[in-house]
C-alpha cells in the first residue's frame, strides 16, 4: 500500500507544479506578444510584481524535483526579469552639451491636490517647466495666489472643472502653444508649447493625459488616446512628452510610442520602478508607474525623483535634463 500511494502521489505533485507555473507562463506570453486587451490591460501594469512572484513556482518545482515544470518556471522568471530589469539599470546618456532643464509633471486629481506643496517644490527645486493634468480654474487661482505666476510667467493653460483640464507653465519664453483635444471619450485635453531655453534649440513640450482603462468598456478609448500622442521627431525639433499616461512600460501602446524616438527618463537612470500611482489616496493598490517623462533621445537625463502630492492619487515626477547646445 505504501508503494502504491507513493506512485499515485507523483502525478499529484507534478500537477500541483504545473498549476503553480501556468499563470506566470501565461502572463509572460501576454506581455511578450502585447495582449493589451480586456482585463489584461489592467493586469499587465503589475508585471514587475509578477516577475518577483515568478520565483515562487520555480522554487516549488525545484524543491519537488519536477524537471519540466522547473524548466518552464525558470524560462518564465528569466523572461519577466529581462523585461523589468532594464528599468533599474542606468543606461548611457547622449553627450548633450547645452543647458540643464528641470521638468516636473503633476496630476492634480480634479484640482484636489495641495497647491502649496506643488508651488513649494517648484520654488525649492527651481523647476523650469511644469505640466499639470486634471487642472481646474480653482487650481489655477490657488497656484497663482501662492506665487506660481511669478515663478513661471509663461504659460499655456486650459483649466476645466473636473478632470479634462491641462496646463503648461515655464520660466522660459514659449510660443506655438495650443490645446490638443483627445477623442478617446473622456474629453481630456493636452496643453503644449515650444519652450525656448537660452543656449539650446526650442523644445516642444506637451502635457500627456490619455484616457484611463478603469473598466473593460474604456480600454478602446485608452488605446485611441495613446495612439494619438505625438511621436518623437528624431530628425526634427526636440520634444518632451510628460504627464499621466495611464500606462506602464509593460503596455504595448506606450512601448510603441517610446520606440518612435523617446527615452523614458526614469528608466534611463535606473528609477523606472518607483511608483507614481496606486495607494496614495488610501486605496489598497500596489504602486505602479503610470506617470512618465518621455524625452527625445538626444536629451540627456541626469536624475529623476518622485515627490508626494497630498490630495492627489498620483505622485509628482521631477526630471533633471541636459539639452543639446545650439551648435548641435
């Protein structure tokens, strides 16, 4: 009877191993081929957690000496780590010899974010360019009351009650400004302008805010808005696209946008896994990275830091950038 039970136990443990390995393998396949559809859109945002969790079935399969489940688990872990690890490994930067620019993006949560925290950061960090999302008339008035109009006198603003508003502030002169109206269904707008920093070519800056895939019937709007984001112009003017993208680097539409000639500033300096959205308004959601500063690959990234913003469900992202000089 003992021998019989032993042989019956072998397939049970093997089945257990396959059950443990299968979810990670499926996740890896979805991420590799870009299956950003339905509930997978939200799930793929948590790929870094899946990468860490993939070690559990690997250890289980090794402990139980199940060869093929262990092989699949090992391949899953290697693949997921290969996708995530570049975000914590600094990459070589271009030899830009122009001025330094400090770029800040902040989602104001329909104007509920604390304006003093934002203005204090602009002042103490000497921010050169600020882009805001979910920007309201009340937020504009409070920011100006606290001195933002004096710190950053150049602006392209579209304050709107609720979440569609957008704004761009600058210490330096701007021109060719405007407001992009997204068509994805949320009515989000995106302020943009060309910023002229002494000693550097003009830089086109836009405040990005595609629709959020908060429900299954919204994922189409999300894809539409991401597809409408301005591509990089590697053979043309410099460009920076910063804001709340409602997408991580594990989403294929955002990776496609980056591949047009942008670099993700945080990932460039090894800070690409520092959360910017999730639990900051009390929700029990693991932090994910959906706020980004995408820079033209001719722009060098010197540092990226994430700062709290009371009253918002997002954190602010501050990037220190070095532009090319006017001589190229």
